[in-house]
């Protein structure tokens, strides 16, 4: 977790035209499995790159309990974005925010893994 910013910054070295977010930071909560760790990783990623390119939560989908973890991830993500909207850090555009959440929670991962 202490190296999130450095690693997120280094990801920019692996750019390829037409491939947004070619290198991903990975899910820090496999090792830092608590709200502070998850928030910290998403905020670090957003500070150095584009959170909108994040492929979201990875988990062992063979486990029934994974479904609750995805819900937990979505709630944390939406709380972060909602806080930024309230502070005026990002536009108060609910359609744009909804699409960003949909992209992070599903669409980005689908594109990322299907295009490889």
C-alpha cells in the first residue's frame, strides 16, 4: 500500500494507443482487505491516473461470498465519487457518474480482458 502512488505513476510508462489502462495497479484489498485500504488504493489511482480506466474489483468468483465483496466495493466506490461531487471536485453530472461506475464495475474489465 505504501507504494501505490509510485506504482500507479509507473503504469503510465506502458501506454499503447487505443488501449486505455493497459497496465493496471491491481486490487490492493487482496492484501489490505479493509475500507481504508480500498479507499486509499482508489484515491491513489485517481490522483496519478484516470480512475475511469480502472478495471475494478477482482475476486475469486467461485466463492459465493464474493458477491458480497463486489457489493462492498461498489458502495465504497460510490461513496468516494459522491463525496467528490459534494465537494465540487468532479462535475455534478449523474449520467456521467453512473456511466463511470458501470465502467469501473463491469465494462472496463470486460473490454480489458476481451481485447487481449
